[in-house]
C-alpha cells in the first residue's frame, strides 16, 4: 500500500497488541498511540504502525488514512512474548523496514520488544517513548513470577538501550539515569478533541469514577474503604468502576470486602469499556479518583481534566506535575488514612467547588494535552534526531 506524503519524513511506530478493532481500545499505551495518530492527520508525514499480535495467524493491514496505515503481524508460535520477539521479531521488523523505508523507528514500549531490534535493524535511528519503568513497577509486584518478569524486562531495557528518548513526565526523566542518551524530549501523551468537547458540569451529582486495571498497585480497596467510612456519616457517593481484574488474589480481596460492606447499591463494576463508552461515563461523572501506589502519568487523569472533571489522586509518580493541589484538582497522601476521606467529604454536594476546580482542570488540559499540540512536538523531536 502506497501512502501519500508531500515530504520525506516517514515514521514506523512499533508496539505490541494494538487492537484489530481500534474502537475497542481500553486505554494505556494503545490509547496514547491512537490519539497521537489522530494528531498526525493534520501533518504531512507518512506513518506505518507495526503491531505484533498474538491472536492472528496472518498479516492484516488497516488503512487509517491516506498517510497512515496499521500493519498487524502474527507475533509468532511461542507461548512467551519474549521468545517470539527474539526469534521472529527481527525478521518481521526488517521486512517492514524494507517495505516502508522509514526515517525513524518509534518504539512505544521497551522491555523484551527490544529483541526485535537485533540482527540488522539498528542502523535506522530509533526513538523510545517511556510510559513506565519496569524496575519501578517491580516494587509493587507480589508474586515471584511477576517479580522475575519485571526484573527481566528492566534488565533488557538496560542491555539494549535506545539513545533517543521521549519522556511523558518530568518524574520519568528524573528516574532515568542512563548516560547513553543522545537526545531527549518531554512530551506528554495526547488526547483527542472528544474529551475537550465535554462541557464542564454546572452541578454535582456525587458521581465518582475509577478507570483502569484493578490490582494491588492501583489500590482500589483504599477507595472502597473510604466510601464505607463516608457512608457511616450519611455521605453517599455513587462509584462506577471501569476496568477489570488481572490478579485473582486481589479480585478475591475486593469481592470479599464488597460482600461485607454496605456498598453494593452504590458501587458498580462495569468491566472494560471502549473509548466511546468511557467518554460517556466521564461525561456523566463529576470526580475521578486515583488511589494508586505507583503511576507514571495516567492518561485517565488528562482525559478527565480535559472534560472539566475534578480529579482526586494519590500524590505519586508524575501526578503532581498534572495536578496543582486545590487549584485544578486534589492530591492526597496514602500514608494518611483520612486524607482521601476529607477531600471527598469537602466535595460532597458542593456544586461551587466542583465547577470551580473543573474549569481550572480544563484550562490546564487544553494548553498541554491536545493531540495536535502533542503531534507537533513529536514531529519536531523526530527532525531533531534526524539532524544529529
């Protein structure tokens, strides 16, 4: 497939598991890439997204636009991603390089995906966007299997480094101590216009939202415990949980707590939803709560701020870069068991405060996260890397 472009800049974006149905994207790196592609639409560059997918047996190509295509390649026959990336990935990547002849390889995740760069593809200038650090996430893992996996991922990142880096937060940049970096840029993840088009609510319905995977690191149980304490004081919020469990032990813990509490009529587990449904939930909510132990720069915070929603979050990772406490959102300390309680108590039935904070949040998001602005900064970084 020949892509239309009026200049010579061609970018091959590489990532695993990009959904075959792009409307089913749930968030995370896939949402970041999808939003970035939307920003690229108004720029004169050619883009191929190369996705390694374990659920297909034959190559599939999706034409996103005249200048953007998504190529889905079968990941390989092995039961482990790392083995597929090591033994099949390099030949797949080289094939796409020959076909597309890119100026830049833009990896949207590191870890064992770096195996694909072996055996002849290192001559193309490469960029890595760091969305998370394996060694940081390792600290929150409890099972031996998870610990070994994240330790191994972190080791691969050190042994097969990319020298041109995009950080999505200053916090990420401060944690990356590699001295082998040639070029670096601080560019946050992009958001589509749909989030900015949601108007700021004029009143509060005391609707809370949680979005993301449900596991120990995300710490949903802390929010549930806080809601129980608020109910004891006749303060009743409704909570919609968008996401799913990946840890059976944590799932049992949450289910056991729900069975013992009085929250069943006020907490609704919706499972994973697509982006359109997520936007509807955001539109009908007032407050997003992030009780995580560890984060980098959560897209759900930017999405809710763009929609003019109040974000209440633990002060971890890069989140304090996004939220100025009591100005455009609220931060709480997990070491203080009453901190989240006090913030939600102050927001309950408080139309004036919810509207005030929501407007400030939207103003901040417009200036920082719009996909057109992020795409322009990314292209500028591509050109900087190519000029060195």
